[in-house]
């Protein structure tokens, strides 16, 4: 639904967000989130990026850690995965995905979310 797919647990409430949600900056193309056991898992997509430099500049201008300060986790033929603070990024072929988890107070460290590892590893860009 967001230019990629991921697995979520049975019984989770899944919401596709087309309008820009208040907790994401302008320019987000699309977002999908699901809620499970009091946490909300989100993947947001920013499309139409010319290159990695533009993706990094967009992140920085919107208050996210840029790609230069992010830790490269994995590099594949078409996509690279980065860990940047409490976010994970997947960048490739003019699109940036931002994966995160939050509670009612805001973004939380992925290590505090039992399903985040599965959410991240099951995510597959189209």
C-alpha cells in the first residue's frame, strides 16, 4: 500500500493514511500504520528523490537524522537499510521509507517494541 509490503499480526488494526498526518513533515507521499498491544508501527514513504544526497538533505531539513549520520545496516543491489536513532530508513531508486514505532507519547526506541524486528525484516519495497 505504501510502495512496499510488510507483515503484521492477526487482529492488528491497519490504517492507510493518504493525507499528511500531523506527526510527519510535508512531502511524505504516503503512510501505512498498524496498532498492536498499545504501540503503533509506521512506514512512511517519500518519493521522487533524485539521489541519496537529496534524500539526506530532505531528512535533515525535516528534523530527522540524515543518511550521513545514520548507520548503514545492510546494502543490497537496489536498496540500503540504515539505522538512524529511533528510525530505520530504507533508501533506493528515488524513494525513501521511514520505519518507526510510537506509543501515546511519541516515537520510541525500536528495541522497546517486541514486533519491530519482524516488521522491519518483513518489509519489502516493491
